[in-house]
C-alpha cells in the first residue's frame, strides 16, 4: 500500500539487512513513526505494547524476532527461551504461536552456524506469503462485493456501504489486509464503495488506523461510535459487514476485537451479510468451541479509563475519562459463534463458517 505515494509494508529490513523496522502503530493516526528492532526483547515489546498488532503481522514479527534471537545466540536453549518470551506477549492471536512454532521447527534441526541465515530467509518468505494470502482474500471478497453492488445498483443505490470493526487492513498484516483487502480490490474495480468505520473502543483502532488507511487510499469513509451500527442497519445504511479475526476455530467460531459479537447480532437481526476475512494460518484446528476454549486477553484498565488525542495546539495528549476510584475491565476480544457468520473469506476461496466448509478448502486439516 502507499503513504503519500510511497509504497510501504508494515515491516521491512533496514539497509543493514538485519535490523527489523516497523511502523509504531500507537503513534498513528497523527504521526508516522518508524521503530528499529535489533533484539528479540525489542520484538517482544513491539508485540506486547501493540506497536505492531493484527494476527498476521504479529506472526511475522515473531518470526523476525526468532531471527534476531538467532543472530544474538543460536544455541538450542537460547532459541527456546526466545520462543517462550515471544509466546508470552499476546495470548489470543493464534498466528503468534504458529509463527514461533514454525521457526523453532525449522531452526532446531539445523547446525548452529546455519540458523541465522535460514531464520532471516524464512521470515522474509513468511512476510511475502502473508502479502500474497491477503491479496487473494481481497480478490475473493471483491467478487462478493461486486455481486452485492450489482443487486444494490439495480435497486437504485448510489454506493455500496460496508461496515467494519477494528482494523483488519494492511496495518494489521504485511500488506493489503484481511477484511479491508476486498474493499481495496473493489475500489480498484470501480465500485463506488463507502466504509462505515467503528471507532473500536477502547484502543480506537478503527478511528485511528482504519480511518488513516482509508484516508491514505482515498476511499470514502465515515467514522461512527461503536454503538451506532445497529441504528444504521435498521435504516438501510449498511449493505454488509466485514471484519477480520485473530483466531477462528475448526468449527467456524470467530474471535475478534471486543464488540464484534454485538455487530454480528445486529447484522443477523437485520438480515445483513456478516463476512470474515482470514488467511489459513489464523485457523486454529485444535479448537472447536471458541467461547469455551479461546483464552481472552485482559488488557490494562488504563486503556478504558484514559484516551489519547491531538489537542488544539497540535500536541498528542492523554486524558482521563473516568473518575478516580472507578474500576474498569478491559477484555480485548470476544467470540462470534459460527451461526452468525454468513461466510468466511480465505485465500483459497469463500466457504461456510463450519467444519465442513473449512474442510472443503483445507482438506489437509479435515481430520
């Protein structure tokens, strides 16, 4: 994707070929700030403190974290300790575990003197693969949007209205995104698409990141409060909902940013399609019941009680919203049952949110 006409990914190697550079997403939307990662500890902090976020990007960052670890100390025990450090950062996104386990399985059988080169090469391959997977998700999803637009156009609509929650664009991946990839593809195809952007409290990834992306891309969009979506659905202002996911179960339950479940309920009540964009590595084939089995990250209550924004002087400041002494709870994710999901959009195509649907696209995991 492009920022002011310049192509960017969310993560890349510096000119020295070993330092990992990322966009610090906690500084968006008001400042584009690049951070250099030189150690596995810095990579772990980037994941934990959400300088990088989004399941696919977390997985690739963890892979590069393992490469940084191998560069510092490539022995078996050191790599295992690095893996444990990275795994402790975020409990919900399955791509983190996938990325770390994948790198360990690759590196441990190799001689120590071959591990650094192999780690960097594989991390780069995973980054390229993620970009390709997301672009494919975009192509499959754009076909659904094109069909929907044809129908709405025949009814006299002037634009296709899509609602999304949180940020599942290129900032959540290496490039293209998951839920926003079909939006970008549809816009490229000339569909007059407009996006309703949930602010996504408490971290405001919609207002800060999705809106920033769409602004860079020149795609019409409107930021709304999280509790406005149902009202817009009732009044025919939303044609479809599309979100990403941090973990999808083998039976099609979807774990995504807190508030997704409520949007799915509203969409179901108003007969509006509810789509989920995801790459294969986000599917957790070991889990069937998302509500009972997926660990939900409880983040700092400060994310609820305080908020950052730009003041009239142009300075970014943090202010307290709640009175002193009031407790706050901050579960970061919720689970949308498969019965509320119209379809899953993957790099291999579109399927029902069910075990049979996923098995049809991923027969190697059918058992």
